[in-house]
C-alpha cells in the first residue's frame, strides 16, 4: 500500500454560500493554542513507526490516540468510531462535505474537542466527524485523528524526517534551527505552495506533510510536464479519505526543489477530478528527506536545512 495520504476537506453550508470569512472565523473558528512556560513542545517522536509522514500522540478525554499532522488537509477531522468511543463530545450541526482525490464526497457533521500534544493544549478545536477508513485502522496508518491547516495555522511546526520527530512552537517565534534557510513559498488559502521543476517544467505544489512521496500530480498536470510520454508505468494505490484509490506511478528523470536535484524518482499520478479543493500537485515528505523543515502556515513561510547531498538518486 502506497501511503500517499491525499486528504482534502471542503466545508459547505447553504446558509453561508461564499462567505469564507464567516466560515473560517465564526462557524469553524480556529482553536486556542497554548503552551507551558517554554512556548514549545520540544522534539516529539513520531507515534507511528515505519511511516514517512509525521504522526504524534494526542490526549483527548484521558485517552491517547495517534494523530496525523497533515499540512495539506484544510480542516481537522476525527474518525466516527473514535468519536463514539470518546462518548460523542459536544457537537454542532453545521453540515460539511469532505472530498478525497477520488472526488467521491462524504457527508458529516462537526464536534468540538479539547486535546493536548505534549505541552501544547488545543482548546475548542472544531473537527469534522467522518469515516476515515484505512487512515484510522490498524491495517492502514492507525491515525483516527487528523490535525490540519486550522491547527497548523496557529503554530510553528517543524519536522525532522530522518530522525522521525516533530516539534510545535509559538507562531512567529524566532527559535529556528541554525541550519535552516528560507524556501520561497506563497499562500493559497491556508496552504503553503512551493515551486518544483519537473523535467524542466515548473509546477506549483501544495506542501503536504500527509503525503509520503516526493510528488503527486493530477493526470493533466503530469501530461503537461511530459511524464506521460510512453515511459514505463507502475500501478499502486493511495490511502485517501474513507478508503484507497488507484494511482499510476512513473519515474521522473529530473526534479528540482529548494536547490536539491532529484534524479530517477517516482511520481504518483491520480485521476483528474472536479471535486473542489483538490490541488494540481502535492509536494510530500519525500521532498524533505535528509533535511529538516519548519513551517509557519499563518505567516506563509517555510524554512529548510541544506540537504545532505544536493543530488539525490
């Protein structure tokens, strides 16, 4: 199973229509994030061993659960089974529609949670209640909780992919590792978007810590980059919201991101979909192998350390 975790959540309510500000600040207000005196959790080990995506132990109502930290997910979500096991905490009736890259929608409602991650406490976290399928189960990633952009937009988030650890800190903090430097990014909604060059074509990709590979593309984007030129195609699958979808995998001769050249690396291609909120390209954790990264979604900033080897095969 290819663990490219392409989770997207689109919030919809007929009463609000296009009033995104009302949605994000009132109907789906961000949580309050507070730390102990240090203002940081310090480095925390990943909760799920053997995976390339960042996971962390969270405590909800005295119960410890694994959470996926997904900078590509627009909102945080909880699996329906875990929500029931917690005794169905306080909910609200704002309807939502969630989409994976397959384009298949899933209807759900919301809940309000208080939880802690190390010395970090999140109060009033609104989450979607959905069936996460293999993302939640032991046969998949075993993460029945997903912390998305609504959480990360309130924090500074660091990952050390090689050592399988992560850290949360106060946003705007200047406590950056001395070996990191800025990577050019822009904001698209709440997401960070970075440029990656694929076979000489520059592509804007959402920085997605929930994706394990280096790059995932829509079929039309892959075709425009020349990746569907008759080269060998392998077949795999990707864990998505509620299940798994087929994916085609080709190898790119050359990709360049943040001054690092990647040669002969796999690229996952998913079918074009009309579902809202699904980007053309996803830059996953494979882009940060051999380096550390720090993200500040609220400020629209990304830093990364120099890779161990500028040319990676």
